[in-house]
C-alpha cells in the first residue's frame, strides 16, 4: 500500500507475517515486524491502510486462524512502524473474530471500518471501541472494504454472499457525542444528482446475481434522541421560497433516513365513479371509485439543477439545510436547457391537474345522476325526471369523452383498441420532453399549444354546463 500523502512511502505485508516499510520509493526497506506487540509468527497480512491525515500513521489487519490464533489482530502505528498499538478494542472473542480488512474514513479522522470473518464493525474513536455495522447484512466473511469517495458510499465485498453497499455514510462521519446528546440533529446532506432516464438491462427474474439500485434522488439523514410527539416532516423549498414538496418522514429513535425523489408534489388521482362506456359489468370497487387504467398518466416533474432548502420540522421546531442538486455528469444538455424543459413540464403538469379535476368533478355529478335514476326507477311518476337526467348525463359525457378514453376497462390490451384522448396525449408529450436534458423542440412547444387550446375549449363547455344546465336541473328537482 502506498501512502496517499507522503510520496515514496510504501508498505508491504506478506503471507508469512512480515511487515516492511520504505520511505524512499523502494530503494531501501525496513522490517518492522518485531516491533509489533503480541503478534504471533507466520500470520497473514490481509491489508494495509496508510493514513491520509498523518504521514507516519498506518493501520494493518492480519489473519492467523490457520495458525490456530482466532483473535482480532488489528494494529496502528503513528511513527512509521517504530511502535505499534493493538486496536481490537472490545470486539468479542470467538472462532470467527479474525480480521480481513481495515479502512480509514476519508473525511473524519479516527473513524474506522473493520471486516472480520463474520461481522462488519465501525469505530468512532480510532479503534478503542467497535460497534457492529451489519444493518441487514448477512454474517458473512467481510474480505474487502472500499469507500467510494465521490458518492460517499461504503462498499463491502464478502466471501460467498455478494457485494453490499451502504449508501451515503454522511451520518457516520458527522455523528459525535454532541449529536447523541442533542434532541435533534439534521446532518448536512451530500449533493444529489438529477440523472437522465436510462434503458435498463434485461435479466432473468430468477437470477441470483441481480442487485438492488440505490434510491433515486436526494438522501436526507437526521438523528432523533427520543420519539417526537408529533409527526416529522421534510419540506423542500426553491430559491424563491416556494414549497416544492412536503414529505412525511420517519420518527424513529436514532438515525433516520428519508429520500426526496427530486420531484414536485404528486398530482391528484383520477377517480372514476361510473362504469366504462359499453362495459357496465366493470365495478367501481369498495371505495366507490376505480382507477383509470391506461398507459401514461401524470408525469413526475423533477426540479432543475440548483440549490434548494430543506426544512426538517420536529415537534414544531424547524431546522434547515441546503441541498445542491447537480446535473447528470453524462448529460450533454446545459442547465439552461433543463430550465426550459422543466418550465414546459410544469405547465403540462398544471394542465393535467386541471384535466384530472374536471374528470373527477364530472364523475361525481354523473354518479349522483345514476343514483337518482336508480331511486326513481321504483316510482310511478319518475319517468320524465329520468329522461332529463339521462339528457344531462349525455352532455357531461360529451365533455368527458374528450378528456380520456371512456371505453377503457383495464382488461387485456384495450389501451390499443381506441384512440387516446387528452389525458394520454399530455402524458405522452411530457414523457418525450423529459427523455433527455435538452430544451423542448419547436414542435413540442407547438403541440403543447394545440393540446392546451383543446383543453381550454373543453373547460369552457364544462363551465357552461355547471353554470346553466346543472342549476336548471336542480331547479327542476326542487319543483318536484
């Protein structure tokens, strides 16, 4: 291993327990093995970790289980190997306690990670004490550790059980005694990346080598000394102070983690309270509504690159941190391009929200008309009223059928059988706009103008029904 801060300093460990150092690039070597206390002969040096904070400091781990020594052999020197200290601390003794790999954190001095034959450990005080860091990992031999410094992830290589990644070790680097004594600590978040959509690789669903991706978005960490009385919320604000999204966060004692997907608030859902056209057999469900089953839908709009304010609210108290959202490094689009794209997508989002609101309101009205007709079917003098209710229902259908495909049942491939309407057309346009980090094309701007104009026409027709036809129907009911 080569020192990251002292040019020419190299360390070499061998399979028969010898440890050497050179400070002149390998021209001369010094054997420091005999200066290591309580270190049996013929041990296997498993890894060496020169410090990035002090030139004379170095750590190493050794495995002596093949020599019938099962202890955790982990050492530190602060004087180029002239003297050594065993830093196995309070690691429990046992037949699986022998060490494979020790790593020094690149950000916080004294923060160490250690892999043994059955455990991953962490130390916050330079090896004086160790705590398990399994977090759901199987108790497998931890043979190698790498800290991916750009993303601040701890990568673990085990023997026979695969690779494991602890995404974002920021809270470990910022965890102090003062933190543990505080009621709430909001850790400074690492930057988040606004990744461009990529095509995924196709794999066999039964393949045991399939891994899990990290959460897509910004990882936010905070510490709670005790369980709060009220809910914990995380609010995201833009540079102008406008709220982008409020997230219901966890409130567990200890370190909590919540992920912001870099998106705005989720739009309202389409709730259809009547059966599809020509398919009365489709039921609305126990909640009184059914979802619109079609491809597309409200496209989640992600924020543009920039700096955002995160506000963590715990028991009525607010703590704020800044979060930087970076552009995808592989993207060729500029921040200005993404800004134009986001602006148009937000317009489309507003259009779709209006459209969904119209659908839901029409569905409520039509359901009430159907309920009224069901009641009047059993009366002797309700035929005229039923006829007028059907006439009003037809008028609302004339508007609604332009907003979404009313024949859709959600069965088979019926999304391919009939023409798409505004709901899907808006969604399709948004999907194509956000396919890459470029500003929308002239044709995309033009198409949005066409769809928006159609929506305004249907909104005007809907308002005409609300202001005239619906009140007239209500007056007729009152007269009877």
